[in-house]
């Protein structure tokens, strides 16, 4: 009896130390009877109270295409404030933030705009009855709402599963969800990290390490395989690139040199170049804990590549925001219970206009760099490559 009382007391003390602000009821995620589990990642809808029709259509087409068991929205649900709009809502500015004449944010009006913008996306997801989780992004944080505000908004939606497990001082909404196998055992985890306004903090990583190691200990010392989703990328993604010359196919300017995607370990579409060499505290923690087999990000909108670095797959997924130039798209993962570390990973691109009936969703196919044997073709290819790399460098400079 004393032992039972001690166990119950320890459990109560543990729960009292963990913020459990749930939005919606956490469902029992589980593999399908055929041993598969499908995850849809959409990122950066990043619109306001006047959402673009193609952004909303992209979200709908994504769910229809993926037929997912879980939807991950990897940040930037809303646009905070920005001049210019290339989308189809015909409003010349983007943003939910309302300010007074002194430049101070008006809370009530801003929150009302946020709720309208969020509802435009979430109402579509709710139609399908599929649970969805959120990793908040920098624009979500720039609107002036607290974590408690966001959790209150999320709590209004029955299929939205968001809660805060981390006690970090920055107030990040960090948590994980578990997928059970057909035998009822825990088979897979998904970490949702709040990258705040500038990236994951060391305190957030420390929380992840403690939580991950506790899960491993409870699983007999064996890590449970996991994906990590967050909005702002870990700097380690630059290790998917290699040094090259300015006229090489795929060359991009980075600092004082040139890089391109290393096709030996990575593939997909990239607009920018990313500097290799970084080893972040977060990546080191993933390696130390041994559970994260892939980490996927949003934030950059136009990046759609992935690759494996030191045993962990890293990748970007296209954004959905139509007020910025494309590509636009989404990503679908299919887990297999009988071979859980080998999963299907397909990136889709959205093109056309829904109002014209030209909207199209197609799977991306990676193509290798071209090798030209004809001297004239090779010369013009080098000129084209140099122009493209310089153009992307200029865009990156002013982005």
C-alpha cells in the first residue's frame, strides 16, 4: 500500500511540473490496419483576415491528395504585417496586426484578425475530421499574442491537438505526440518545436533531451524513432551542400564562395544556397538521444529539398502563402510499421489558379545536374548558371 501511494504521489508531482494546456482532446494516434501511417506537412499559409483563394485551395488539395492520419502545420499561420500582396484577394497589404497612431498594437482588433485568419485554414482541416498539430513560427510570434492566447485559439477546434510540455523561460509551445502500433505499443513519436522569433533556444533543446531520454528509459532503454518538425531550420541543413564554382550547375552564392546541393546525399529544388559546416546544439542533441531520424522545416517558402546528414534526414517543405513567389506545395510521409525507419517521402507542387480552373498538384521528381558534351551548349549553360546564381544571391541579400 505504501509503495502504491509513493508511485501515485510521484506521478502527481510529475504532472504538476508539466504545463498541460491542451487544445482539443488528444486522440489515440495509431497505425492503420495495413501497417501504414500518413503524415501531411503543410507550412506557411501565412495570410490574414482576407485570405487568398489559392492558399485555401492548396490546403484543401493537400488534404485530399495525402489522405493523412495526421496533419502537421509547421508554422506561420498568419502574416503579421507587410506591404505588398501578389495574391488573389486584391488587398494591397498583408497582415493581421492593427496599430494605433502611436504605433502600438491594438490587442482586441489584432486578435480578432488572427482568429479570422486561423479559422480560414482550420475550418478546412476540420471538414476532413483529421487531427492536426501545430509548430508555431516567427510570424505567429510577431503578432503580439502570448502562448496562452494561442492555446485559447487552438482550443476552439475539436481536431486541433496542441499543448505545452516544456517549461522553458521563453514560453515556447513544445510538445510531442505518439503513434501506437497495431499491437498497441508505442512505435513512433513526433516532436513539435516552437522556433519563436529566431530559432530554437538551448533551454528548449534541454527540455527535448530530458523528455526524449525519459521516453527511452520507459521503453527499456531503446529510443522510439521520431520526426521533428519546426518552423525555422536548424543551421545543420547547410551540410547538405558542397563547394563548387560559380558556373557549375546549381551554383549559389554564399558569403564569399559558391555552393550547390550535394547530389550524393541530397536532392530536390533549392533557390538559395546554405553554408555547410554548422553543428547546432539541437542536432547534437538529436544524435545523443538517438530517436530523431528526420527533421523538417518551413520558413523559407521556396525551398523543397532534403538529404541525409550523419544519419538524420533534413529537409524543407514549400510554403503555401500566395503573397510571396512560389514554388508552393506540401509534403507527405508514409510510415510503415514493419520497417519504421524506411518511410516514403513525397513533395508535391501546386501550380495554376483555382478561379481559372487551372490549379494542379504534381509530385516532384528530382533530376541530376546536367552534363553538356557540346561545347556551345556547355558555354551557354555556364552563362545561365552564373546568371541564376548571381540573381539568387541578390534576392537573398534583400529578402
